[in-house]
C-alpha cells in the first residue's frame, strides 16, 4: 500500500513534525480486497505552541476480482492541507512576506475518485480502462480551519494496452 504522508511545508525554528498513519487491510473473500489508510500530521510553533499547519489524508481502495482475467478497482482519497498565517518566529514576530505579499493562511482540499477496469486475456497481454475525477475546495482565509464546499475541478479518462512480444 502506498503511503500518502509527507511534509509539505517547513516552519523556521519549529520541531520536526511527527506524522501518524493508520493502515487497515481486509480480505473478506478471495475476490475482494479493502485497503484503507488515514495519515495525519500537525505542525506547531515552538514559541507559543499554536497550530501552524495540518495535513490530513484518508484513503480507501476497493478491489474486486470478477474473474481470473478481469478486475475492478475504486480508489477514493481526500487531501486536506492547511496553514495558518506565517510569521518570523526568530526575531521580530512580524508576518512573513513571500514575493512581496503577506503569507496569509492557506487551505487546499482535494477529493479524488479513480476507477479502473483491467482485462488480461493471456499472460503478457493486458488492457486497462480508467476514469478519474477530482474536486477542490475554495480557499477562504477568513474561515481558516472550518469546512468549505468542494467543487469538481478535473475529469480524466485513459486507455492502456500492453502486449508482450516473444521471440
């Protein structure tokens, strides 16, 4: 199972964040596999203990083996990354400027769904058909760590055919 955790920001003079991840894998039958994970990471200011940022990524993957040669897979993932207003912790405690603008609170939310169908007629030959979509939350710096609606932002479709040539 792929891990979804990782630091997305670095805060000056802050202790290293400690990521937490919970992973569960279940096989209720020989045809069904369920994999779930929940990654959580907070960033705290060393000076006053206030929350600087947070990353939260729950993920669910369901695979169903229809026959020996075909299977379906559905993956859902929600990615939340939040940061509070950034400030100079080492000297002045004033807000930081990035490219001439204040480094205000940011928030990004993404909800993704991926769907895959695979057909393997014989070993070495495989055909994939997939569809995926993603939605993003609208950032609102005034609401910081509250929920906002998610709107569809991306749809994609793909086909892949692979054949093994033997000599």
